[in-house]
């Protein structure tokens, strides 16, 4: 396909979206922007579930959260994998399987027993499993007294375990947990993992490795972790590695899947509404579909028909076309406190045959009756 003379970002008047965001008044330019992974506060819905491990102390048979500096977290590994089929999300949420390993070392000059609280997501507490050195252990549901000093990590109850820490020998604490990520009205997913509670156990983590497997190709990814960051393209996976890491804030990751990104772009660029097109096609309402398509010029329809390929990273034959799409900044369509990166990021392994059924339906419907160009 030869690039259309129509501006990539469209010429139709912009409108405010349902979230109140405003599109930029002029189309972005400049070199293609790289996908950014930024340290910052992520716009999100809902509050994070506090979890992982908290040190506990007791007085008069009452338990409360405390802080210890006699334990070293020699290493931690966190792996998060989606459980729910991304094509069948629960309204407003989907579930993740989170596995955590913490290597604890006793810094005191004598052996000690440490009480720890696993503060899991109450909605999925039945799925919580705790291991010590690879062996499952029983945890006890324990009410926790409120202490204003630790308000950010407070939970009314935790699962309490006791860990014997000898001198010079690490203990490996394993956790298997479930968390729910939020899905906001824009289709943006936000997963929050409470890494910040580890600061009550130790001031820093000597070696930290975190790996998040995303349910689909991420568009406009943001995250609140610094350190060495790897996007394992073409796999839908992010990983972080850090030395002497100080866990001060939760790990929060926000992104859009390809279809959610397409919906966001289509709304601002005044494309034929994707769900309306799908509804007309699947219900056989051909006359209504034709009237909808006739209300858009061919340049708009051609641009919008390319969006399923753009968000999937199809490598267009035309270098000029690739540069045009890569020059569109995602902040044009999404609320953000920083650069969200480019709408288009090439995935050489993707072919049009790999589009989902709904993406293919939308694309083919928009090209209905048109002489399609070679991509």
C-alpha cells in the first residue's frame, strides 16, 4: 500500500472522550517514539491489595505490624501470570497468579524465630499457599491491631506464619497468591503488586528479579520500577532486575491490549465505531452498515481499517507508512503523566492472518467496496 495523502492522525474534528481527556490540537511529528517504561505514579482505578510479607509482633495476645532490621532479603523473585482468558474478562477486573520467593538471612548473632504475616487479597485468600524451603506450611488467620505508623501497609487480618532463622543459613519463603487487576472504562488494565511492604522486613533487597507475563501484546506500557528493564519482544513479557533495591513504592503496571488501544484511537480519530460495525455485521444489518460507512470518506476508512494491523505491530512494506504510524504518540489518546510511547511498534513476526476474528471483521467491513492497496 502506498501511503495515503490523508494525515495519519486524521483531519476530522476532535471531541472529548468519555473520560474527559482531550486530543492534541495538532498531529504529532518528529522521529518515531520508542515504547517507554517510566517511573511515575500511574493513573488507575481502585486501591492496591496489600500483600507479600510483613513482620509481626505481639503484646497481650494482640498482634500488630512492626519493622525489623535484623533480617536481610538476600534475593527476591516475583512472577505474575494472567489466569483469566483475556478475551473473557470479568467486568472491571481479571485475575493473576503471582508466585514469590524471598531468601531471608538472619543478621543477628543468634538464632531467632520471626513471625510474618501474609496479607493476601481477601477475595482470593483460599488460593494462597505458603512454603518454607519448598515445604508447604500452615498459616493462621490472625487479626491485626491498627498502628498509624504503618497505615500504608495495614491490614485488619493476615495469615500468620513463624519462620526459624538460624545463623548463616538462609530460609526461602515461597508464596503463591492471586490478585485482581483493574480494567478501567478505557480498557486500560492496571496490575498492582505490593512490593513496598518489603521495606518493613529490610531496608533493601540485595538482588531483585521480577517478571510479568501479559495476556496480550501491550500498548502504551507504564510501570513504577526503575533498574534494568527488559521487554522480551516478541513475547508479551516484561522483566526487571535490580541490585540493592529499596522497595519504597508498589509495582504498578498499566497497559492496553490491542483491541482496547484500537477503541481509544478510533474514538478520537472519529473512525466508524468498532463495536457498532461488529454489531451490524454479526446481525446482518447490511443497510445500516452501508449508511455508517458512507458517512466517512475513503481516506478515513482506509486509515481506520489499518488500525488492527498498527496496534498489532504489522511491519508495513512502506517505510514511509511505518514512520507515519510510529510518529503518533499514545498520549494523544490516553491520560498520562509522562510519555506513553508510540502507537506503533513493529513486530516482524506478525502477519494479517494472526488478527483476531473481531479485528479481522472490523478491518474487512471498513474496506467493503473499496479498492484495497498493497500493505
